[in-house]
């Protein structure tokens, strides 16, 4: 199927309007980033992310209220992957000392419920666990099974038959489960996944993400400089910076303004930016290929006209491929849920900016450069 087969639009004549449009969005985005900042996820700033599953459906507002004042600060609570799943995020990696004491009391209360009157001794405490010792291996095994059935991550310290010790994990996930068990006894929650990322690891991931994007842009610059001319490579890389920075600015502009678009920067978004770079450069290379073919066929024609001819010839392909990809991303953005929303948002707006930047940034820079320097582009 072909559309716009006989298109004849003066694209290059509209480039100054799009220069102004891109500059306006860029300035607003950068001001928003510098004034309000970007919201980073736990991938970059560190924290704990938990995925819990309930035994039946629940109202997210009820669960959000249940964990709002449990001593862990502001918790981010979202539905995740279904009516029974919830995603909880906090900036903490370990529980505060006062919460540790409360959780220890809850564990010992359950030990007494499992084995009334049992004698127990705390042998060791770490920031994430407590080790108890009992009078006999049989008693230790019985308590381990009972505490595990209560929902705590309990186990034997040693697999030897003479083992008399039990270790119990004391973490954010355990305190949240204990709080939910007390406040929402009608539900039974299971921790399906728990990820803890320290601030040092988060900082390293942030640096690595920036390095990955920078190296990809430099690699593209070198590749296009060899395949075309250096000015073509420069225009393409400027267009890629344009796409990334415009989309990044939209993250900051929309945060807290449009419901559902309070999006965080995380590794998934970084993957989306790298995907966006690949998609955008593919579109730019197709336009440049057609420009090169048109220049070879019409050597005496002004570059302004040749650029318009090349873009008009590629517009059919651009609308069909860009349109179908954009439609898929919009569907993901609307129906993909919280986990995929930031990824889909990045690709949705990235495809829009990447498509028009191939024409009104990359190609326009080549045209303006040749007009100002008086140099003729030849292949």
C-alpha cells in the first residue's frame, strides 16, 4: 500500500517554524529540569521495590491507607499486573531501628504462639536478620516451621541434625507484610519479588546509562561521517540529541501536571532512549539515502529543491512505518499499566520528535550549512 505517492510539499521552507517549535519545547523542558528536577526511580537513587500478591482482589486506596503510617516514610503504592498484585517502593534499604524493635517483638510473639513458654535466646542480630537459639533441635525445627507458616522468612542456621538455631529475616518486606496482616486481616499477602538497590549502585547505574547513550551517539557520528559527509553526520547527531533532550524535557514538564504521567527515570526508560536513538537514526538514514540518490540524478538542481524531492519520496514510507509503530506505543501507553508506561511514553513522543527531526533538524542543518558556506554537496 502506498500513500502520498505524488506528494509535493515545500518541507524545507517550513524548517524555521520547526526550529522555533523545537527551541521553545527545549527551553521549557530544560527550565523545568533545572527548576523542578527529574524524578529518579530506585534504579538510580537506591531503595527497595516489592511486588506483593494478595489472595483476592482489593481496593488500592485501602491498601495505600494501610501502609501510609507504618514508619517507612512515603511509600509509592501502585497496582501491578492484575487486580491482586501491588508494587510498593520506598527509598529505604533497611528498616529503621525503632521498626526493627517492633518487628522483633512481633516475631517473638509468634514464637510464643507456636510454642507457648518456649525458652529462646537471641544469639546474633544484624541489620537484616535475627538468630535465635533453642534448647533442642526438635524444638528449633518446630519453631522454624511455625514461624515460616506465619509468613516470616525463617530457616535453620545449619542443616546438621544437631542444629538448635533459627534465623529470621528482618526487612522492609517483612514489616510491610506484618503491618498488612494486622490492618487488613481479611487478605493474605505474599511477597513475590523484593529488590534492594544501594545508593552507590544507583549512582553507578546512572553513570553507566549516560555513558551508553553518549557512546551510541559518538558511534553513529563516526558511522555517518564515513557513509555520507561529515555535515550529514553532524546534522544526524544533532537531531538525535534533539530527540533525547526534547523527550527528557517532556518528562519534567508533565510530572505532577498530567495525571498518569508522573513518570520516573529508571533503567527501563534508559532502554527506551537507546531504542529511540536507533529508531530515529534509521529514519534519518533513509532520508539521507534518498537525498544522496536525488543529488546524483539531478546534479544541477539546487539543494533546496533536492531536499524537498527526497523528503516527499520518503513520506509514504515514513507515515506507514512511523504510524504503525506509534499506534502500538500509544496502546502500550494507555493499556500497558504502570510498569510499561514510562517506556511507552518515551517511545511515543520519541517517535514523533524523531520523525520530524529527520526532516526539520538533520536535513535542515545540512541545507543551512551548504547555503551559508556556499559549498556544494557531491557524492
